C-alpha cells in the first residue's frame, strides 16, 4: 500500500470535531462498575482454552515533576521510597493475575508505562522483571516485543544497560520540544544532550527500535521553532516518531490549568506545524502509520501495515493482534477475552484491594457480538486504511451492506469529499482521508450519538 499523507485545509476545517482515539471499542466512556473483578477473573480463566499468547502492561505512576500538558494518571513525588511501597503491591497483583492464566501461554508483548517507569531504582527494575517471570512465561531475549517509556531526565547509559539486561528491546523517548521557552512554559526542562545520551546508549546496547514523542500545539510554539526541533530529531534518525496534537482539556486534567491559554498557538499555526511536519518526515523517508505515528519503511509497524496485520490497543499501534492484554498497576486497562477491565485509579484504593488479596478491577465492560464486530471493523480501518467486506462477512457471518447499510449511507458524503472510496469489494481510505481516519471510524461507533463528544479530544 502507498503510505503517504496529504493534508487538505478545507476538509480539516470541515471535519474538525471531537472523537475517540480508538485504543479500544467500546471506549472507556462505556466502562461501568456493574462489571466486577469476579467477572474479569472468570473471563480470564475461560481464555486459557484458546491458548493465546499474552501481553502484559505495567503502570508505574510516579513522576519527580509534573509536566503541565500531561493527561496521564500520575503521582508527583520526590520520595523514591514511594516506589517500593507501590511495587510490593504490584508484586502481589502479579501473583493474583498469574493464577488466572495458564503458565504455558507465552508473553509475546510487555510494556512499562507511566508516569515515569524509570522512577524506580535499577534494583527495583530487576526485581519487577524477576517477579513477573515467576508468574508468567517470559520469552528469551528478542523473541518478544518488550518496550518501556523513557523520560531522558530519569535515565542514564547505565539505566539503559540494565533495561536491556532484563529483557527490554524497544523504547520510546519523551521529548515534546527542545525549545527552552516552550519547555519552561510546560515545566519540562530537558536538554538535547540528555535525550541523545539515552538514544545513543539504546543503540549501543542493541535496542531494536527507538521511538521519539513530540507534541505540537504547546505554548509559544511556532512553525519555525517546532521545525528546529524536528530537524534535530530527523538528524538522529529514530525508527519511529509520534507527533501528538496537544489537547487542552483543563477541566479534566488539572496540571493543564497551569498553562496560559493565550500562549497556545492558534489553530492556523498548529495547521502550519502539521503541514511542515508531514512534509519534512516524508522527505526524510518516514511513512505515515496513522493517528500521529510515523515510521521508517522497514520498521515493524510499517511492514505490518503493508501486510494488513497491524493492530491497535491501549499502547497504540502493535504487531501482536492475537494477545490477551493483562493490565496491572493503578488505572491500567486490560483487554481479555470479550471484555475490558480497568483497575482502581487511586493509590489508597489500590493498596486496600491488593492488601485484602483481591484483584484491583473496579469497572469494565463485557462486549456484545455487535461490539466485537464493530471493534473489528474500526480496527481494520484505523490500522490498514482499508476494509475488505468479504473478510468481515466471513468472520462474522453477516452481509456487510445489509448490516451496515446506514453507515455506508453516512459515508457517502466522505466519498464526495474524496476521503475514501467504496467499491463492491470494500472501503479504501484515500491519502487525503488518512489524517481524518478518526472521523471515518466514528461512523461505525454505535455509542457516539449518546456521548456528544464531550469527553474526547479534537481529531486534528
């Protein structure tokens, strides 16, 4: 497939609305407390009959300082002993979760996110991976996709060596912007030297993939200032880049209240930044994966997209669509069998549940057949920019045009606008429609008519 991106300002303005990022369907808005830890445990045990491999996600919530733009669940503290207090409970949760799954099921994918996972000490990192291996079947070096989010201010070359030693082979580095004025406005002072030291260490240690995260739409950013950051990133050639649009939602995320609204770039400047970014990354040889993600043509994500095997979950794009995802730690979300399950969000509540020997699941949702079908359709579109009607019909025993008649009628306007084509065999998203892929997926979302979009970020 042709993995390119074309931006049309008029269409971007026309389709400028709020919508889900579809790391899950149904989205977290549909999770409810009628779904219990017992429900999750039974579904988890039932999945053992499938023998599917596992994906493990660990949430390490602590940060030494708060970045004002952050929308993650985190705990700001300079007290490193908080890490040990948390890890003792996490070890117990690993044991509780491990009891639900057959040991024969290999862990093909593992991810530490945060917060700042490298907030914990090197000894604690080794112990966390050791305990994980006691209860789950970790794969030998490089046979799995084991990744970690890194704040370069909280890592050294020695840290990178420890991470490689315990099994990590991929990392993402948070950068956001190198401009000192922008960094001061968002309370993230991070030198280019700190970032490159970690990146170079990752390469020296044999990490298979290094991704860099950038954010546009932050205070004081201009096209020129962001171009300077982007050029420096392109020069060091990461395997992947995530270039996120900053969503200013201070009513939901309290740290964002520290950001001065009048210092944010206006929409037309953000659009200039987006145009420049797309052009420069294309010229540098990166292909557009979708949803803010770019990768080198030989990267696993780009290859998977061309082969039609790309997948999307709570960690973003993935090449492991066949795994049950087990979430551990506060606020983590698992996707096991036909359910989503989320852990308690507060430390005290989480500690209380774990200390009582209970799973920390406090809400979730069991998917109906319609949910599973729509999830499959949305996943195929958002990952591959195409949909084969016959493949969906064969898997779900439906007539696509009958089942999704209203949706196909709704897509007619997008066809007229050149976002996509609908042929007898399926849907093909055109280059101009790829930046608006969330809008296309939203047509197949049965819940949006009741949500009003109030809890979602802007699609551009």
